[in-house]
């Protein structure tokens, strides 16, 4: 009976040690798989962002090569016009020469009184 008990303990230990060893290897393998999955997800997100940027750049390039953009640049930056086209220029605010504000004609002390006491 004593030999049987010892042999069963040795057998259990002999089976338990490799089980722990294999479990440790599987655990490390599982951790690596998680790291790879996270890296894969990050790379997929980066690829999606790059594809979006590529689409935006392609769209910008199509616009820059379009006839409407070239015409706009020719008009605005080079001052060109189409043949038989009349160009009108409008200023933002009309300027009247010789017009002087009534406040500019006042003396300084009247301007101060007007500023503080609003006398009119």
C-alpha cells in the first residue's frame, strides 16, 4: 500500500508539472495574440485614416486641375478676362474727397466735454 501511495503521488506530480508548463506556454501565447490583435486594430484604423486622407487629396487634386479653378485663379490673381468680357470693379466703401467729419472741426476741449457729458 505504501508503494502504491508513493507511486500515485509521483504519477500525479509527473502529470501536474508538464500541465503547469504547458499552461504557462498557452498563457504566454494568449498574451501575444492579444498584443497582435491590438496592433492589427491600430494598423487598420491607421489605414482607414490614410484612405480617407487619400480620397480628400484626390478630390482636391481634381478641383485644382478643373477648368473652373484655373479660370478663378486667372481672374483673381492674374487679372485676366475672357475675350469680349467686360469687368466691373466695385470698392467696398465709397470715398468722398474733401469730406471732413464735424467732430474733427471741433476743438479738443469740446470733444472732451462731448465724450464725458454727451452735450449737444
